[in-house]
C-alpha cells in the first residue's frame, strides 16, 4: 500500500476556484467567454457572493480570468501567456480571503477599539491623530494612505498592552499586503474611497478620546462594514480600465452544487 498523504483543509474560495478552473479546462467556459454573474455562481454553488468574489480574484491573480470594468469576468488563454511576461502567480495555500479577513478584523478590532477607549494613554492618542493626518496628507497628494492606515491600527492595538493582540493585528496587516487583497484593492480602492475611510478613522479616534468604549466598538464595526461594502460592489464600479472588446457570452455550464457556506 502506498504511503498516505497529509490531508490539508482547503479554504472555501480555493474550493470554488478549483471547480471553476476544472470547468474551464473541460471546455464548459470557452477562452474569451464571460463567466456567469457572481450571484448566479453563488446560487449554483450554494455559497455566499463574497466567497465567489474571493475565488474570482484568486483566479485573476493566477492568470485564469480577467476582470473588465463595466463588463464582467472573462476567461483567459493561459497557454498564450507563457513567455509573454505574464504577471500570473501561484497563491500560497494559506492565503486568507480578503473579504473574510475584513469580517475577522471586525470581530477582533471592535474589541480592540473598545479596550483602547478605556486604556489609551496620551502618546497612543497622539500617534493615532498623527496617523490620520498622514492619511489625509497622502490622500490630498493622490496617494493611497496605507502606511498611515497601518500606523493608526497599530497605535490603537498597542494601547491595549497585550502582545498577542498586537501580533494578531500585525498578521492581519501582513495579509492586507498579500496578492489577493492587493488585486481586489486595485479594482476598488480610490482616493475617494479612502477619504470615506479617513472619516471613519476619525470617528473611532473621537470615541477613544471621549473614553466611550461602546462608541469606539460601534465606530470600528461601521468602518469594517463599510470597508466590506466598498470591496463588494458590482464589477461595473471597478476602476481599472480594461479592453473595450466584448467576447461572446459563456455558455451555460453544469456547475456542481457541492459547496456549502
């Protein structure tokens, strides 16, 4: 008997992407064709639309599909990409889904904000204010203020005095810089969306300065909910310019209903 191989659980978005890749290789979705809408894929697979979106982003990172503004998601010819400077890359098996990450951050950082409202010292509050000022300056210069954003959330969690929480938030931010989140952000993050996020950070800081633990938690929850919503809008609102040509629509595919939320 051959030796058994270690069985590793797969993240849901990877299972979805795996099914879609199989359908593409089997010819269910022809090269150049448009995939069904997210809501249709979600219904057929029995999963949430955010999970489908994470799967499509993963497939875009790996060079299987292309997202086109105002049009949809199209199947690419991977064989034609070889030797042409393709930017496709293989995702690490442990890469977190960006929308799932935001939901996890909502839980953890909501409590972090609440603790900060009761424990933050002057230097922490000053660091948060400086981080917001940095974010505002970058936005005014047309630069996405990721460094200031990280500095704000770092100052917030450091005020809690718990190294496990600090390292947890740092791990969240390492994933924020991963290829999945960067690709998703490339479609939906704009200076305008960041201005809205800056106002949300200001609301968190205001509650922390007022020693309002419940208000700080609520402000963080609203920030994360809004962040999730900004990354979940229709592809028609994606900002990246894509090819104007519109290939033929995909034929109806027999998608197995084998996944569950």
